[in-house]
């Protein structure tokens, strides 16, 4: 079972104040890059794996999706998502992605933002998603980039010339990583980028796109702190299609 | 035009003493991983882009390839490849991968080992290869991994706990990298892994496999120095197929 850090009160309090939780999708600098990966949403049946407060679910319906199933491990997130969501085209359910069951041939798009790196058995999850998609269905998801996650102590350091540098070690040693982020010992799973892509291919997906998120110059001009994202990728964005 | 460092006498002298040049394919620790990506070679027409001394060309013919065209920018490499190669199923030619022209619909397999990171215009090269392959033809190649190449000063450092660590910076800043390796200022081109994969997809390839080379336990037992390859990947191995 995946760790449910989101219902930890300290974590939830901090997490809820992130710009992307206060302002929604447009508060995430990678959102324009995600949009470029999305298929036309009109008439689609969508499942959102790790739906949080429901920002994407509401976006999908506003852009013509026929229905959205939003799944999240956090009771607090689901409760707020339900409270924030009008209408009847979105259903929210509590679900653990490590135990997920989905109906077969049901969805046109499986979407997930920054949730899969909490999943222990990625191959099982990908096979479950593949079965739940109709032929030609899309999978679009973001994860923390393994360059960002691999090291035993992942944080900025200075190289011998004082340049901002990100440390990489243990890259080939996949498995648990624990970091402190709003709470002690948040549990994530490091997988090589090759493992992530080969798992998709083995499950029957064709890779359509890999993006290693880097901010655009106009984003850096508005938020200068984003410039450090040019040094190392924090996120990978992946679009695949059921063959 | 690509830099031809290989005909620099100092470089050539050092390079020729690498285990993989003295012992051939089995002198390269990644060779078993490359073999796992290769299609059955029997009856195939092969082009080897950056063939060096012709080790792979001879291997391909020994394993049933119908013909091999070996291409390299280095006159010294091609001269020795010709001298070392019996028979008439292998032809060697001098070629600059940045200016490459190939006949259309000619080859079943395009192979390249550690050459494409010297190429400035990767998109042009990939399009040229795609046109030269028959439908269903394979492209198998290795490159220096962008994690290995990105930083301004790429070499082992110690993190705050003394752990062996590889520095990453400038990852999103693609383009020239100069390093000293048997000669001063060897010119390579850094591209993000996403750029490499998306260039293949845009040219009409389907990605079949990405490997970020890590040695097997028995390789580390025999050559303990290889253990450091678990910290960060030095090479990416890629198998793609003409759609």
C-alpha cells in the first residue's frame, strides 16, 4: 500500500499552500507543457490518478470531457474535491494506486500529475491502466524526474567553480527514497527513466513524447527562481498511447 | 562539419589503447546490453555509422549479415578497418555524419556506437537514417548519456557525506561541450534525453527500448571499477524501428 502522507495534518497544511493548490493548474509552471501533450478532451472519458483537489477533473469537463473519474488516496483531498465540484460529470473515489482496479476498455484518457513516483509497483499500475483504456487511448502523466530523485541527499550544491549543481548518485539503484517535504520521511520510489519508458512499452504503449520540463524564457522573466530548473530537470512529462 | 579528433596523432595513440579497441566488442562492458537490442542479423543489410576499426562490421558478417557498409570520419580508422577485414561483404568509406547522404530504402539495420554525440545536427542525421531504412528496419545506437555530458565540469565529486557523486548542471542548455580526453577540447554536443527520443519519434521511428547502461553484478565482481557506473549512467542505448 502506498504511503498516505497527504492526510498527515502538517503535510496537508503545507501542501495546501503550494501555488498550484491555491491557484490551480495555472499555478504549475509545467502546465503549458502538459497541455501540449493532451489530446482533444471533447467527448472523452477521463480517469485522473491522484486527482488531489480536482483541478484537472474540472478543467477536463470545462473542455468537453464526457466524464471524469478522479481517484486519490487522501480522504481530505477527495472531500475538498467533492465540495469544490459542481455538476454530475465528475465522480471522486478514494483509491490506492498500488492496489488499483479499473474497469476494462473504459477510458479514452488516463491522466496523472506527480503521483506515480509514490507507487511501489509501477508495472502493475501501468498494466491496469492499459487494460482500462480503449484502443488508441492516451496516457499523459508527470513524475518527479529521476535525476531529481536519485541521490541520497538531493539538494543544490556548488561545484568547484561555485556553479549551481545538482548531485546524482545511486541512479541505477532503484527503489525507496525518503525525503523531508512538509513532513519527515516522505516515501517515494526512484526508477530510472529507462525503466519507466520500458515498462510502458512492455505493457503495450507506444511512446508519443517525453518532456524534461524546463521553463520558457518568459516564465523565468516573471519568476526568476525558475532559472534553476535549467540546471537539472525536476519533472518528466510523458505521453503514450495504447497500441 | 564534425570535428575529426580521431586523426589527431595523440588522440589516435591513446584511443587505440582502450580495451574496447584492443579487445574488440567484448572489451566494452555495455556490449552484452547492446547485443540484447540487436535484431537477428542473418540476411540483413547493415550500415555502421562511426565504424572505427570495423569490429562490429566483422561481427555482423560473422553472424550472417548479407552486407555491411562501415562509415567513419577518420582516415586512420578506415585504413586499419580495411587492413583488418577479409572478404568482400564489408565496404568501408570515409563519411562525416553531419554531411551524410545515404541511399533510400537500402538497409535493414543502422548501427552506431558512441558516435552520435559528436554530431551537430542530430535531426538531419536521424531523418537521413530513416529514409535509408526499409520499412520495419532497425536503428540501434549508443551515445554518451546526457547526465554524463551535461555539466560544465563533469567529473566525480564527493557530496557532504563523502559519497561519490556526479554533478549535473546546464542540463536544459543544449549544444557544445568541450572536454579533454586524449586531446584538448574534444567537441561533443549535449542533448537532453527527451530531445534525442523526440527527434526519433518526429522522424517516424517507434521507440523499442531505452537502456541506461549499468554493469551486471558479475561484471563488477570481475572489474570492481565498474561499480561507479551504478552512481550515474555514462551511456544510453537506444533501439528504434522505422514505422
